[in-house]
C-alpha cells in the first residue's frame, strides 16, 4: 500500500512541476545507462541464453537464474580462474589443505583447458554431479581421475586424487589417519578395476568395476560429496 501511495504522490508532483520531473527522470535514465555500460565493460563473458542451458542441463530456468546470480557475485567478470577457484573452495574446508584437490577439480570443470571456467562450464558439471544418471556421474569422475587426459587412469593418478581428498578433509577424515591409508585404499581399488592387469584402467573397466562393486561405489559417492 505504501508503494502505491508513493507512486500516486509522485504522479501528483509530476502534474504540478513537469519540467523538474522530466529533468529528474532524464538524469535517472542517464545514470542507469552509464551504470549498465560500466557493467558491460567489467563483465568479459556473458552466459549463453538460459533457454539453451535449460535444454542442456537438468536445471530449470529459475534455478539457472539463481545459480548465475551466485556465480556472478563471486566472479563479477563472468569467469573464474584457478586461483580464485581455490580461494572459494578453501572456504568450505578450513581444517585441511584443499589447494591440490581444487586444482584437479578446476581442470575437470575447465573442459577446454582455457585456464578459466565459465558459467556454462560450471553449471554443466554441477548438473551432472547433482542430477545426472549414475553413468554420467561415473564418466565425469573418470575424467577427474584421468589427470593427464590420455583416456586412462594409472595408479599414480588415482593416488594423487585420493591423497588430495584426504589432505583436504584434514584431521576430520578419520579419528586417526595413518599415513599409508590412502595408498592402501588405492591398491585395493586399482586391483579390482584393472581387469586385464595391464597397469591402467580404461573407461569401460572403470564403469564396470564401479557398478558391480558396492564398496567402490560407496567410496566414490563419499568422494563426490566433497565436489
């Protein structure tokens, strides 16, 4: 009601002092125009149409609008570089060192290896992790573990990722965490996944192992929770 009365009062004022009100509205228009132009110069990337992203992801248009506002609030330029990504991610894990895992995660988000993550990259990955099928989530996880992007996972790559996760979780990973615990877990997982014992895990081996072994699947789901 107050807003309605305020509008009515401004209309009355406009009738009594037309020249002043026209000048005021022109000033407001010019100020808004300058602010919009300034914002355009600051934002170096704008996302694709929300309709297109809605078709490509499992988010509604409204959800995408909310996500974009949050993304833009953290990254006014419309893109995020690795250093900023690490700083943001570290806030969620204050008791550990999240920098190494954030590095690997950033590379998984940065699918074009451009050195920056756009909103489209971010929301596409988020859609898979939150609402994708089991198969989609596993393919994305395989890409995360495939650090050098050669299409395979070797034991050292798996060790690097698992160790980074333990470092990130800090002292709260387990009440008592032995130094060789990550290595023991990797040895068990890799032995199960490397079906033909050639020292590497292919995507097919990864998908098959994860879906037939509940222990591996539960462990991966635990690790996905920190993404």
